[in-house]
């Protein structure tokens, strides 16, 4: 089983999605997911499979120390 993101055609289409181009505000589920996050100021956050880094950006804006790992 391969990684779908390694498929050039899949990734080309994925990159066109609003959530890929514009960030979390363009992800349909963000308005429901965001309230579930605890306050992040001073927290350490690890984002595994961070993709475009939108959650890392959010964590930084909230005052967290973060690490994003993309593979």
C-alpha cells in the first residue's frame, strides 16, 4: 500500500482544493474542530503529517511552540 500523496495526479488535484490553497478557514470542518482545541499559549504541539502546515500556523498564532513533521 503506497502513500496517496506520492501519486502525482492525486497531489496535483489535492493542491487545488481551497483548504490546500487558503488554509483552515477554507476547510469545511474547521468551524467544528477549532472549538475543540484547548488554549495553546505556552503549550508544545507536534503535528505529524502537517501537509501545508496550516495547523502549525494556527498553533504559532495561538502562542504555542510547535513542530511539524511532513513525510
